[in-house]
C-alpha cells in the first residue's frame, strides 16, 4: 500500500463528532428519565394500595371489636359517640384529643411508623360508622380515608 492510500483511509475514518455524542447522551437521558418517572409512579401507587389495605384491615378489626362488645352485653358502646376501641375491649373516647385512637399499620398505638391511621367511630342509634383516615402517599398534602358501617341488632 502506498502512503497516499494510508493517509486517505485515516482521513475517512473520523470519530464521532461532539454533536453526535451530545444527541446520544440526550436520548439516553430521556429514556432513563422516563424509566425513573414510571418506576416512581408505580412504587407510589403500590404503596397507596398497601396503605388502603392496611386501613381496611384496621377498620375491620374495629368492627370485630364492636361486634364482640355488643355480643358480650357491654353497653359502653351504646353510650359513646366519637370513640375507638383499643386492646379489643377498651373504649377510648375523645378521639380528637386522645392519641390512643392513632394506630400504625399493625394496629398498635405505636405512632412512630408512617402512616399514622386516625380511627373514629360514630354512633347513630344502633348503626356505627367506622372511619379511618391518614395522610396520602400518592397525593402530597391530601388525606385518604376508608369508611365502613356496622349495625348492631338488639337481641330479643
């Protein structure tokens, strides 16, 4: 091979230009950014679903406690409005000022874990409405809630 041919081959074998490198970096950044946003939204939605599941379980446990208290003949629940049940048998009133109606996901009064669930039971005759609210993970500054109704029938 002649020197002219080698010189010409070297000139034709140029590397990537700075513009091509910047375009490829921008494309990769957009792909990675989209993947991050999608993953983050998916994780938040999963966490929100888990919070709703935990909240529903807590409400169901309060309804079970109501049922057990009614079956045992305890009339305390019929004299209260705005309360929660702790320890399965203890009726705690003044839910707005009492920290005993704040629960974590396991149903414990240990409020060091997030989210903190605020349970309130209100009575209208023999119908009890159990409301559970907590700060939403999905929408910043919003509150989520779960509400169930239970009716106690009098034993004749």
